[in-house]
C-alpha cells in the first residue's frame, strides 16, 4: 500500500509540475505585463508572416492551402504555359508589393490598441488565440485596405490583362459576371494566407519561445 501511495504521489507531482510548466508565468502576470507579452507574441508572429511575403509567395505551401478555390484553379492553369507563368509572376509581384506595407500598418495599429484587460485571456487562448483575435478584429479592415493596393499593382504591371490573356477561352468561365475578380481573389488569399502564417508562427513561439518576455511565460 505504501509503495502504491508513493508511486501515486510521484506521478501526481510530475503531472502537476508539467502542467504548471506549460504556462508557468500566467498566474502572476499583471494586466500590464500580460499586455507586453501578447504584444510581443503578435509582433513576432506578424513579422514572421510578413517575411513569408517575399519571393514566390504563391508557391508557399501555407499560402497555397489558404487560397480561395477560384484563385487556386487559376494559378494552377497559369502554371501550365510560359505565357501563364509570366502572368503568374505579375500576380505574385502585385501581392508581395502590397502586403508588407499595408499589413504591417493595420496589424501594428491593432496590436498597439489591444486593451490590457483582454491581454491575459489572449495568452490563455490556445495555440493561435492571439492571431485569431486579431483576425476577427481587423481582418475585414485589412482586406479593405489591401484590395485597392493590389488592384493598383495589377493594373500598373499589366497583370490583369496578362492573366486574362493567358487564360484565353477559360477566362470568361473563371472570371465571368457575378464572380470575384482577380484582385478580389488575390486579396482574400493574401489575407487568409497571412493569418495562417501568423497562426503557425504564434504556435511555434508558444511551444519554443525565443523572445525573452515569452520565455518567462511559456518556457518549459
């Protein structure tokens, strides 16, 4: 009986220690400290995601998964011909030229505007809790800000006409009346892809924090 009780207490202690270790700093955080932590978490996640919007972002696996089906179909078709590949490059350029500046401003302002009273709940919100909050708070605002920027870029670099030309006879069925245009599809894909990348970065930082502030909270 003593051996059983001793084993039970040992297992219970280990389990309790591991459980406390996951969020070892949350219980004692003041609202101000929690706010600093969540802003660091979102700042790091945002920067990590924006770093993904360089080079061939449309070839990024996370981005491809986030693309709306309409755009995914179009990019697949464009990749089949030299003319289409060139048009795809113009689309990629329009997105990567617009997203970093617009998104860093919108997401930066939103992160700064988080109330201290909400910060602790965001830290406790699961693997992507802070990112999910930000997406719900300013996702539509980000889309509204990105659409004109991406449209302007696609017009300036000739992407709109190049894509339509490369699609040929399939353009009317893919981009016909009542369906979202290329710029709308690209904006939706960019926003969803950005938040997906942010969520992945947030999860990684929670699991293996690199920021000193976050190490005190999530460090094992």
